[in-house]
C-alpha cells in the first residue's frame, strides 16, 4: 500500500492496489503542468482512495488532471473512461518500490535535458 499527499497536505491518497507501468511523460502538457516532466504510475480507479478538495482540469477531450486547489500540487492524470488513474510518483510519502520503466512522448521533451540512451523511450504512448 502506498500513501501520498500534496505539498500542503490538504489532498491525500492511498493506493490499495498494485500500481504498474511507472513512466516519465515528456509531452508539452505534462511539462507545463509539472514544470519539467511528469512521473507517474497507473492503478485501477477503484484501487485508489482520494481524500480532500481535488480540483479537476479537463486538459483535453481525452483526459483530466487533478491538483490541489490550495498549494497547486499536480497529483493525478486520468484518461476519460479508462477505468485507471495515474498518480504522481513524487507525491508518494516514502519509498515507492518502483523504477521508471519507460519515457513517453520523448519527441516533445525540452531541449535543456537529455534522456540516457539506455532508458526505454517511445515517441508516443
């Protein structure tokens, strides 16, 4: 079980299921939302308990992003109708026990950093 929270602690979450596919997303939306890259893992929607005043932003017709309205921490990404929820690995309290499995949307990455060639990369998801 993983527990996490936003910076101010108003929003908390508990992952009760087994997360999978930890990935770093380099798309322009994730870079703008996070200020760099978005690192997250996926869990079934019914295997994460969220408490607190999450504000949802519909970033596109395909997805919404959840954040804390008080401190602005970016915490969740959800494909509409997917049945899954991505949660921010950086918001987990303590060790995650995971390692990034891949980098996605690498064609959109910023020019100010490099991704090691040894790490799995995909142009799109």
